[in-house]
C-alpha cells in the first residue's frame, strides 16, 4: 500500500514536471516567433522613418531652391530696370535773354528785298546797348538727375544654410533607450470589494517615463501564469502613476494574473515578472434543471412565464399518446443551459412544482462567509430571496418550512415585506430596496440581508445550519437577476462584526 502511494506521488510529480516542460517549450517557441515578428516590425519602422526623413529633406531642399531662384529673378529684374533710363539724355543749353523781342529764325535770315529796301530808307538811329541784361542760365536734363546707386545688392549670403547642428544631430542618432522593468509590490497590492489595487516601483529613477501599461487576465490556476491560457490579456494604457485600481470586477474565476511595463515617449520596456493574486468570491449559477416549469432561466436571470406549464403539458400529452398528464418532473426544461455550469446541488431531485415557484443555486455553502446580490422587477406580484437546504421539498415554498430562510415581498392585493422561516413571518418596517444583498456565514450561523446600494441592514437570521445550504429564489408574475462572483463588502464585514458581538433584535426568527 505504501509503495502504491509512493508510486502515485512520483507519477503526479512527473506529470507536473512534464506540464512545466511543455509550457516552457511552448514559451520558447512563442518567444522565437516573437523575435522574428518584432525584428521585422522594427526594421520596417526604421525604414519608414528614414524614408519620411528623406522626403522631408527633399521637400525642404525644393523649397529653399525655389526661394533662391525667386530672389535671383527679382534682383536681376531690378538691376535691368535700373540700367534702362526712362527718357533719352538732352544736352545742356545756354540762353541769353535781352530786351529785344523774340523773333523766329526765318525773320532773321537776310532777304533780297530787305537789302534793296534799305537803300532808300532813312538812316537808322544809332545803336544803344540795352538798359537791362539778364545773366546767362544753364538748364539740366532729367537724365542727369538720376540716382547712380543700385536698388538691390548682388550679395546672396542671406540664403546660405548652416547644417552643422543638424549634421551633429544626425551623427548622434541612435536607438532609443528602453525603460527599466517595473517590480510589482505585492505588499502594497490589495484585493477587496471586487476591486484590485496593484502597486509597483521602478528599480532606478527614470524621469523620461511617460506612462505605464497594465495587463491582467483571469485564471483558475495558482502560481506563475501559464503560457497556454484560455483567457486573453486585458490591456489598460496611459497610467501615469505607479498604482492603479481595477473596480467593479466580477470574480468568476479563482485568480488573476497581472503584469506591467513602463513606456517613454517612443518605446515600451519589458513586462514585469507576472504575479498571481487570489480573487476569492462566491461564484454560482442557477440550477435550471430543478426550477419550476413556469420559470424561464437563462444564466443568472429568471423570468416568469405563465404559459410554461401548459406548453409542457401539451408536449407531454403528445409524447405520451394515452392522454395522461405527465409529471412536471418528467417534462423537458425550458432553459438555456450555460456551458460553464457547475454540478448541481439538487442532482437527481424533482423540479419544484405547484405554487412553489422556486429555483436554487447550483453551489453548496458549507463553510466560510459568502455574499451575492439580486435585483428584481418592482412589478413582480411576489418575490423571495434567501437560502435553503437541498432537501427542501418540491412543493415547499420558501420560508414555509424549517428548511429555508428568506425575505419575502408580496405586491398582490396588499403590499407586505417580511422575513420568513418555519412558517413564521416578521413584518419589516424598512424601505424595500430595488437590489438586495445576501450575506451568509455558515459557521457562525448568520444570514443577513442588506440594501445592496446603501448597505443598510434589513434583517438578520441567527441560526445553526445542520447541513449545507443553497442560494434560493422565488418569483411570481415577475423577474429577477442575480449577481454572483462578489466578495463580501467591507461595510458588510464591519456590520457583521458589530452584530456578532451584540445580540440583535432583528434576529428573533431562528
């Protein structure tokens, strides 16, 4: 017997080692493929960057050459205009002004008849110099008033370019520095209230870090993350600090893997060593195989269907052939089954029938404390939520026997909100919330109900559970939705500690 036990341990160890080796080989193959893909990607990116740099330089070159050509053409035009005067040059003229009247040149020319006429004319009076004489004046032509200085310069040095700085920058071009790898601080990380706060630190101070990238995924395996995993990594980018909180999570698996890496303006560093955190929560589904035939169950939602029983009876009669009404236990379930559904806690039992419009959860509670919530339709004529032994009879209604505890809301005829157990009821003088939280501590025998939004205590049963219990629900002419995978809220834990140290007047029903 001892040899068999030792052999079994050896085989188990070998199986575990074989799985680790297979995961390591798979990881190596994946890394080899990643090296090929990443090298091709960075090579393509580098070529693209250089091509864009070439294009930019060509564009700058064309623009500068165009500016030089435009400046040259403008200067040539200005110089040519300066070298071509507007009017032809005129010689300077000197004139003498006197008192004699001005005569045209044709009158001054000698005429024959004038010579003949002078023979008989009287002698002329002697010549006298003019009483007034003006000094000679010189008139300059416009061409001599032109400026002899060129309007433009032949100096083109202002269009010279100094590439010394750019050349030094290009010569200093190198691959970007990669940020260091962060280290996740498990001591500062926290899992509570369906939230995960993850903290990390950098081994060296790096002022060039721009942001961090956090990745996480759910798993059912403890220890280091496996290379082969069904769940994909979820990515959160743009984290500025060294701490981040994921809130509003649904812990439908036992653990979560985390890893983080730092990024500067251009590149991202290596991922940190992955860590695994336990996300303990109460995860269950509804046991559709035992629900009342008038209840239609889909995952965690339940809806009343008044035609359910009649439809099943018609189908059963058609199948029977003798006209006998088949038992509801033998009628097919009108449900949509979940592919991840856990083993049923009421395996092999009949479905609820008659006026027991009940459906149970599929996971037993036999230890620790658990919490779940349920949101119901306010127009439901009747609704109940609590726990029950799996021995609860198929005709038994919640709270009517010693095998179940519940809060019951009655909206038919008159409104009542009460706590029920063993066919005893206590009317609750509290506002009826839209969503009810249920807390069950199996060992201490506490079953408490809370307003899920405000965490106001509605009622507490103090009981001694003699066997495992199941989440229990009922609805008549209405619907509800269950939220599982929840941790016990911190506020509820505080209130439960307070209630456990002092007797509560609400715990009168046992």
